[in-house]
C-alpha cells in the first residue's frame, strides 16, 4: 500500500535528535515515497543535513542562521505583533517569547544562566517577525500535511504549532506519558491534544470502556508496592572510579585545546553570543569550577531536618530553563517567588517543604538556594531524600508542572498544578489553580477532600489504561544511544501514527 506516497512531511531536525533520530525517520519516510522538508536547529545539525546524501529535501530552512541575523532574513519586511498574534490566534506574544532562553536569560553573565535579559526587545521582535516570515515561506512553498517535532521547547515550535493548527495541519511530538516505559503522541505545545487525551475523557465520561483496565490495576498496585522512578532519572549517589574522576577533571582542558586547534565552535549566534553551544575557554573553565563549587555547596548545606517537619505541603523545585517551566507555565517560572507566595499561603500549622531537583544539583548557584532556605515558613530539605519518602508524608503537592504530581496520584495525594501541562491535568488528584491570592483557601478546601474512593480509583485506572490504549512501550533514551538498529520499533510507531493522519 502507498499510504505515505507523496505525503508532505516537515521535520524539525533539531540538535542531536535531528542527527540520531530525525535523520533515521527521514530515511524511512523517503523510502515510503514521502516528500520532505526540514527546519534545522543548531548550525552543526544544519551542516549535517546539508552534507548527508541519503535524504533529499524539497526545502531546508536554517533557524539558527535566521536567529543570528534576523534583519538580514527579513530584508525590510515588517509585521506588527498585532498581525502575528491574530495569525496565531493569541492575545500576546510575550509568554511565548519567554521560551527563548538565550534571549531572555544570559549564559554569559552566570553559570547556569543569569535571569537577566540578554537580547534587547527590539531584536527579539525582529526574530519573532523572522520566524513568522519563514513559517509562511514553508507553508507557501511546501505546504506540509504533517509536522514532526522532537518536542515543543521554544518560540519557533510554539508559533509553528499555533499557525499549523489554524491551517488544520497536525504537528506532533513523542512525549513521556508519566507511566513508566510508555510514550504518547501529543499535538499541542500545552500537552493537551491527541488520542490519549480524548481517550481519558471518553473513559471518564463512561462513553467507552477499555480492555486494559486489569492491566492498569496491576500497574497501580505495583507502583504502590514498589515506587517507580522515571526512566530518565539518573542516580545521584553513584561513586565514580579514579579513571572517571581524572577524565572529568581533564575534560575542560581537552575542550579548550580543541578550541585552539580546531577553532571556535560553529554554533555561535551573533544575536545571542555565548551560549551552552558556544563557550570560549574562560567560560569552559568557569562552568567546570562553578559546577564543582555548586555541588560541594549542596552536599554540605545545613538542610532542615526532615524528621522534624510535621504538617507540610511539598514544593519540588523544577529543572530550569526547561519546557515544563517556560513553555507550559510561563507565569509561574520564577520559582523563588512562587515558593515564597506558597509559603505565605500555608494555612493553619502547615509549612512548605522545598527540595532541589536532583538534575539541577551543580547547576543552581548557592545564592538561589540560600534565598529559598531563608524565606519565611519554608523548610529546605536535603535533595538526596527520595521523592517516595517525601510524598508519603506530604499532605499536598504544589507545583507548576512535574512528574512528582503524577507520582503523587498513585499515593492518593492531592496536587495543585499551577501550570497548563495537559497530561498531568488528566490525573484525578490534580486541581488546577492559578490565583495565588486565593491559594490558602484552595489548600484548605482540597485537604478536606477524600481521595480514597472508588471513583478516584476508576479515574486513575482510566488514566493508566488510556496510556496503554493509545501509547507505546518504548525505551526512547536507550534507543537514542544505540542508534539505527534499536530505532526500528520507533519507525513502526511513527509510521502507524502518520498513516492515521
């Protein structure tokens, strides 16, 4: 069958994903007779796409070249923000602009990012106009029928998603389902559109039933017996060998040597300057020794004794900058301020327990941690305490968006979600609340609700079953590391999904 022949597919060939997975998918799609276009993100990835001989693209647009000099691409063309907002069906572009981490934050000023603006508003607007122009160019010249993206993490992804939706064109990502080992397709940067979301609603409304209910019950039972950690969570207490320690200490000097031998990285952008992808020698050294100092600080910090805390609400700090904060919770991305407001809103005898995200240890500066620890009614606890231990004692979780919210669901712990991530909003323990001035009353209201009911269990089963019904069991991270051979099952998943389109 020629289900895919001559279908026009646009792929966001983005960074390492574009080389390790996106190129593999492009080869498979071409073999099926598809016509392809690519938007490349990161200059070395763009060079790879241009120089490879296996896939022929009808059109290739280099986002980083345009981001570096947006005025050159605009060539005098001008679009008002009003016009762009109307085309995207939004009221303001600025929540989306906040996802441009190298524009609205500054890597040059501080490791790991300063929260000071790096690029002036006028130049940011130039880039917004340039993205709008190349979106129109791609739709005019190629007119994609489906768009594949590895994720929705920044302004170009979101603008494309909104523009495509108005044109009736599907844009989809392969994303974590919050059920261990399973992924789902999501068609919105808010993570709230697609087969999974429709399926949960149908099960909750009793309009459909699932053959996977018993399987869902087993998963819930197993989770409660043995806490399931996310596949991507790395162990933080693994002792390194002498060889690994030496290699780590010599690593910055090796990269500095490469800088002088091979020259600076190609991944420099004139508009943003120093970034994670473009680090001159002094920045390489700064990052290395800051990371060591930050880790030492976290390991030696005088945390509040967890065993002394009685009644508490749990606020897990999130990795930042990251999509879960900047894309789906732009109004709650200042975690210091949100923690302060939450602590100020604790009712009765409650305190707010805060714990650092394990993956941020070594990235967050001591001043950040000290500000949180020295905030009224906040108890900063050791990051090495397991989420399971904290959740079992917590009465409620507050978070912009996090995996912790999903983990809490299996322990019948209520959660207030401030952000808009649609996946976790489908969980029966989640209450969406955005007004910080009424948070105290909301907490007291939720604490009175009994979550140990048959209806709660049914809705939790519906969530898990909907993942089984519409999702895919696939070790995404392992396949990424092993390359083409391990990616064959992923191709079958994508092929089936695209054929449904």
